């Protein structure tokens, strides 16, 4: 049986081969990703997903600390420890190096986040690439250095110019995780919803859809409507229920029961 990659295994793969990583939202997605041979699977550490990791013991599993839930390092540490106990092998934390350091000091393998960090996007001009100017590139390089010094073992680089991400990859001991940051990073990362083509409207430039689940869901919805309509027609016409849909009983038993009631 295939064994899950440990953090040490992942670190040993830096510069050797690329790692495939997917973010899931449902248990069946996690199971399918593991069966497909995915190297890493991640999801948010929320109550309804707390058992995901134990469903895929053959795959490195990462729980993410939800943004906005933790007002202090102590709160983040408590949740990170709970996530590790739930079966995670590493933790995503999008907070500052100060918080990362507290987690790392307790031996928790932490993935940090640099570049386009959605909850902080107002600082970098909204939802667009980060690092194209000299000032942004310099700050990004410093951010990565600060996270490395804080003890993170990996950094997610989101929508960062490929050349800058490649330079960072060569200059850090951390694993670099590319979400729209080019092919020179150590890990390639996609959201399952994008990979499966579940989204309608805007589709991220950095993503690739390998299936069209949105169209399939539309087809299934149309089938639901048709099935409900057919049921209504059958009810109104008397075609449902048929004898096969009903429970039968012996007529003598029914007659005797009715006599008992009438005689009471």
C-alpha cells in the first residue's frame, strides 16, 4: 500500500521532481484524489471536514486554518494541534511570521502564504498579480525570508510572476507551492473546483479544467426537474402508486379486523 509522504519526504523532493497538490471541499473529492495518486491534499479545518484526513491515510494531508478565526497565536496553535490530532501532516496558516513562529516552535509543519493573499489583497491593489514591480518584488523576497526564518517549511506563492517565483525557489530552503506562480516551483497546486470545471463565469488564468462538472450538474438539475414533473403527472393520473409500490395483506385478516372494530 502506498504510504503518505511525510514532511521530510516532501523536503527531499525539492529539486528532484514536482509535487501535485489539490485543495478539496468534499470527502469524495479527497478520496478520489488519493486514489488517483495525488501527493498532497488540503482542505479547511472546519468541523464538517474534520474526518477527511483519516479517509485518505495514503496521502499527505494538510489542514488549513480558516482566515479570521484566530485572534492570537494561542488560538491558532490550539487549532493547529487539533488539526494534527485529526490526522493532518502539515498545516496551512495565512497569518504573520510571528504566528508562524509560535506554531513552528512546537514542531508543527507550517505552510505560509505570500504574493496574492486574498484576505489581504487590498494592500496589493486587489485580485491581481503581485511582484511585477521592483518594490513589490523586493517586499515579496523579504516576506519569504521572514517566513523561512520563522520556521515555515513551505510557502504558497499565489499569482506571482514565474521568473520571480523561480528565483525564490532557488534561494529558499522552503518548498515553494505554485498557485499561478509558474512551473519552476516545487509544488503545483490547484483547487478541485477549478480542476473539475465546477465554476461558472470567471475562470482563473492560472488554473486548468480537466473536466466540465458545471455542465454535468446542469444536466443533472434538468433531470431532477423532469423526474419531479413525471412524478406529479403520475400522481394526478393515478399511475402512482401501482400495486408493486404498496403493501398487501390477507383479505380475511382485514375483514376480521374490521369486524373486531365494528363489534367493539
